[in-house]
C-alpha cells in the first residue's frame, strides 16, 4: 500500500512539473489517502500480531 502511495506521489510530482495541475492534485490526494490507509493497516496488524480472525 505504501509502495502504491509512493508511485502516485511520483506521478503527482511529474504532472506538477509538466503543468498538469488537475492530474497532479488528484494523484496527490490518492497518494495521501493510500498512505493513511497503509499506515492505519500497519498499526492494526502490528497490534494484532498478524492474527486476522
């Protein structure tokens, strides 16, 4: 999940450099959302000890 967030962040940076503001903003929002979801899942799995019922 974090790797996918990093990919969208790179896409956002490239789009921003090329002047595609709408695509850059969308990709940055997706990257931020994926990062937060990945961070929450990492904390949950660390607390549960990877025991998913």
